[in-house]
C-alpha cells in the first residue's frame, strides 16, 4: 500500500511538472490542478499571449487565473464549462470617470478608498462590457460600489 501511495504521488508530481513546463515555467497551480480544462488553458493562452506568472485556482463555481500582463496584475475568470467571464485589473481611483469620482467623494464622506478594480467582460453578454468596483471603508463600515460606463454609481455590496 505504501508503494502504491508513493508511486501515485510521484506520478502526480511529474504530471504537474510536465504541465508547467509547457509554457516555459510561467504557470503554477494553487488548487484543483486536475480540474483545469484544456479548452480554458488554450483560450487563456490565446487571449493573454504575453501573460507571465500565471497561477490557477479552481473553485466549485469557476476557474481563476492570476497573472502579470504588461506589468499589470490581472485576474481572469472562466466558468466550469470553459466560458470566459471577464478579467479584473487593479487601478487607481482616478481611472474611473470624473463625474463618478465626484459623486462617490460627495456621498461617501469619511470613507477611504481601499481598492479599485476595473472589470472587463468583452464578448460576454452583459449590461455593460466594462465596470469599476470601488471598495470604500471607514472604521465601522465597508461598501463596494459599482461604477458603470455611463458613470452610474450603485452599491454592489455592503460588507459591514
């Protein structure tokens, strides 16, 4: 039984090493390595050709890859059928439309901007192909705001 376990562990190690070697060692798999579909890997390679340091995570509802593209840290999401859902990129608050910045600053006095992410979902049927998510925090509460391309600001999620 012990030999069987060691053999299985070695075989798994070689298969993960072989997978990582296919892209010059740019890929690591943080969880769910046996669940990443070949179609998603091919789609990712085609869509994000120059991606570096790709790290995959598979959850019960999506396949997620975090990577560096042109110096920017990004994350791409795919559903479990291999459909591309979109990508996020950390940006500065000043990247969102100025009218939205003004509305947020006015309505959320006392809050500090914790993080801002640009979300793009090209090719996916959705209300808006691009949106920004702004995480605002103050000592006793936190809220995530969604800013759409038409500069509309809505509460996406209240955390505290």
